[in-house]
């Protein structure tokens, strides 16, 4: 089922409650991927670069100078979909550093952040409630030094608050010009369907994408539940942790400790025997095609409809360049068939 192209943010009370859709133009040819392409975040009207920059390392592993260097590299490579959250850094520091680093070039990026996880600030209000959302959005806008959040994710479901109340508060932010479009993160298929139905029933802007865990080492939930729900609802899917904490870059080896400073440093073994066996098979697959393991890790996810953008973190400019290159490999039908056979033969 095709994603709808970009247009104005769609409220469900328009066109009798159903957004209109056109057949999208192809974004899968090798020629088209010679430069960083963009795809629509559902029917939000926002175009996201097919490789996004995960900004969870800013403030935690990367200081202000490093943040500037990584963002410089991202913009130079066309990686203009920047994804952070109010808890990153932690406690808003990622947003603060990004706000400083983006001064004078805010209009060059699509800026996404998230609300809804514990900030460790003593808040006792449900994090999907109207009051909390308004407070969280204003705090993020202040830290990011911007007057609008391009894409605002609900970071996780809030079972204490009716989803209609949450969507109503987000609608108020959109109507006030503080937020352009909204999405959900860590929602399963049923939760996405309930949110979509509530938006349509109440004439509210709906979630146009979901950001969930998906990689070639962690496929079951996304392929069994998340991707089918997105196809049904005609919304986008945005994978996070596509490189499986670096396992799909080839930097970790069986029987060896993780490199110092890496995400998995300090663990006795960074992966299971089954995961290492799959990684080895994927490396052979990549070598046969003259590409890198990382190219396969990113390009294969982008070939899964309706994936819009793959969010990959980076602590150095060279990592940004490698991630961007991964977004330029497009598997053909034979590549995809061979990869599916490989994955099916190597359960993890």
C-alpha cells in the first residue's frame, strides 16, 4: 500500500474523514539515490531525508563542539532529518546543544523531538495529558531555540490518559503554530489503530508515522506488527537502532571484547553466537555485491515499504558519512530475494 505524497497536514474532518492519496513517484532507482533523497512522512506535508540523524548522543557522549561537527557533516551529506527527544542528553541537554549548533541554519533541517518519557524532574502528571504536553512542548522549544517543532513524536504510550485527550492537546499545538506534524514512537499496531480511530472520530490531526525498533538483527515485531499496521493506515515507519548498537557496522567480533568507547563497551560479549553467525552471513552478502555491511543494514530497511527514513546515531562526522552512504544503496529484486532467504535461514 503506497505512502501518500506530501501535502498540507491532514485533519480527518477533511474530505469526509479520508485523506487523498496519489501514486508516489519511485525513489528506489540507483540513479535517484546518487544524492540523498527524501520521502514524505505520511500525509504530513513534511519530507524527511531517507537517512536521519539520531541525536541521542549529544550531551551524553558528544559535547557542543562535537555536536556542531556532526550536524555540519549531516547537512553537508543531505542528512537533514534530525531526531532528538527531551530526555536525551540527559534531561534536555541534547536539545540545548542542538539549539546552539543550529543557530543561523535552522531552516536547513527538519527538526523532530519527542515528549512522554520520564525527565527525572519530579513530574507526577500523566505524560499524555494536556497540561503535561503543553509544558513539555514549550520547554523543548525553549531549549531548541526555535519557534516551531517540525515533527513531534509521542515517545511512548500513556495508558493513564485517553488518546483523544493527547491528540487534542497536540492539535492545540499545531493550531498555535508550535508544531507542524505529529507521530508516535514505541506504539504497537493496535495502539496505532486506536489512535487513528480517535483522531478521525474527533476531527483531529492523526499520527502520520511511527518510530519503532527495527534492524536486520531485530525484525520480528516490526515485520509482524508495525509495518503491516502502517500499510493498513497508510502512515510511515521510521526505524531506530537500525545498526543494532553498532553490531551491523562490523566493529564487533566474536570472542573479542567490544572496542573501548563503543556503545557496547564493557560487556563480556556484545552479541549472541546466533547474532554473530547472522552478521558473518550478512558480511558475505555485502562482499559479493561490493558494498559494506552498513550499506546492507540501512539500504535493506529503506527497501521495505512503508519505511520513510532510517534514524542512525553518530558521534563523529565519519560515522555520518558512512550512514549517508548506506542510504544510497538500493537492492534490486534479486538482492532482496537473496537477503530474505539469508535472513529466513539465520533466525536470531
